[in-house]
């Protein structure tokens, strides 16, 4: 029975990847209880998205300052910034909030969850602010929030990926 469930789960994941390949966007992970998670990969992905947003902000400022603005390239960088900020929000919500921060009645875990959820909310708000502006202060705030979340989530001295 357990093997049948694993096979069905892997089949569902494969179907999801095949289906998602034809979609405009895909969520960070499925919402079926497959048990296949790579939390540290998600943190690393958030960090990569932050770096991409930072580069996009720099390019937007650079292109905007040119005498003959190339609006086509400018719009592409704005869209790129928007897309990567949205991906951070999807990882924070669809993956961590909805799937990894578990409901519990344990008072100690509730306290930890409150801190995790507050940090995830902070990440989402800073990602939203990064969509609205080219202010590099939000890059610093995003990096700090992801760093703090990572340390809260994995614990001190645990292996995690974040720059």
C-alpha cells in the first residue's frame, strides 16, 4: 500500500511538471501530501530571485537615465523585476506558509510559528515594495528577512543555503 501511494504521488508530480510546462506560471511546489520537499533549495531560490531583482533595478535606473531611452528594454527589465518578486511571494506563501509551517497545539511550536509567519509576511511585503520601486534598500531588507527566516526555520548551526 505504501509503495502504491509513493508511485501515485510520483505520478502526480510528473503530471504536475508536464502540465506546469504548458502553463504561464507554476507554484513553488504541489499541494498534495507527497512528502518530497527541499526547504533549503527554496531558500536558495528566494536568494537568487533577490539577486535578479537587484540587477533588474540597476538596469531600470541605468536605462532610464539614457538620453534615448529604449522603452522596450526598460519594460522588459520592469517585467523581470515583477516576475521575480512574485516568485518570492509564491515561495513564501504557497510553499512555506501553506505547507511547511504546520498547524499545531504545542505552545512552543506555536511561538516559533508566529515568528516564522511574521518573517514570511515581512518577505512578502518587501517583495511587494521591490515591485513598486527601484529602491535598493528593499534588496537589503529582503536579504535580511530571508536570512533571518532561514535561521529561524532551520535553527542555529543547521545547514541551509542563503548568501
